[in-house]
């Protein structure tokens, strides 16, 4: 896929996520940092995508690095002066330390094996200062039940046609989003996104095999304690 085609596809994904208030999300990231990290923040975002959230977070924290496994997504970032590094969150290349690492947009759910979660924990621990924190959100099963009701959709945006089919398999706990996109030149592109919807307590249990522990866990976008019944959970972790 060439860069021009990818830009058009990124345009559709941006349209499909247009209901997200990145400014409000950045406020929440800021509040977590304020509560758990003292002093100046040296920030690393994992799974930044096209950096819509990173751009908003940068308004609070000047020393922010955005990272993602997709170079094309990072290349489509709106703010070119934002520091960007292409890397896998389970294999971080950084020698410098950060006191605030965060990951958003259910990116952790894209790690399909529990061993990958543990590896991510340990990689974050390797770049985290002793007094720093790692926070990330995950999608839980109730969110998948709700998403299959309203994420099956199709439409036309600026001459680009799209169709999304969202399916959750309760037995395998895999949530699939299948996208069919017809570009303005008639070329058809298909993408399959897979996420594992881990049981709530898995993230606590897997931490026992890593260099991090769960300091707190909230219902996403709040500071109320999360539970198995939550749709999304926000974890806050620290080094042992």
C-alpha cells in the first residue's frame, strides 16, 4: 500500500473515531500524571497511532515521545515537531528513562497472547524510573457486547466508501473488526483488526510474573474503582 492510499485510509479511521474528544482524554491523562508522578514529566506514549492524543498531551507535557509499530501511522501525525519513534511496545529501544508511560485506545488488547502482556510489562519497567508510573486502558467484555450493537456500520465519507463488521466470539474472547474501504479511485482495501478481551483479573495476575505491580485501577475516564462489570478499565502500575 502506497503512502497516498494509506493517507486516505487514515482519513476514514479518523472519521470513524470523530466522536472521541482527544482534549478531554488528554485531560484525564494529565490528571493521572498529576496524582501519581511528582515533578517534571518525561512522557512516553505506546501505540500512538497517528498521534491525535499525543498532540493534545503535548500541551501539558513538553517532553513527550510518541511511539507506534506502524511507521505509516506516525508519518501521518498532525504535528511534525512531535518526537516520534517507530517500535514495538514489547521490544522498546530506548536507553533514556521516562517517569510517565501511557498507552491508550485499547492498544494493549491487540496483544493477543498473555506472554506478550508480560513482555510489555517488563519492557516498560526497563524504561521506567523507580518513581514513575505506567498507565493503560483496556476494553473488557461488556464493552465488546455493546460494540457489536453499534459498530456494524457503513457509509460514504468524502467519496470514500466504508463498511465495518464487528464480531465478538465469547469462547475465544477475540473481538474482530473487519473493514472494507473503497477508495476514490475504485481500489478496494480490506483490513482485519483482532483484539483479545482478557478477563479483568488477568492483568493483575500477569503482573505477578513481571517487574511491575498494579498500584490502582479505575473505571476509564474516572477515579472510581473498576470491576469485572466495567466496560473499560484504566490500570496504573509501578515498578517493584
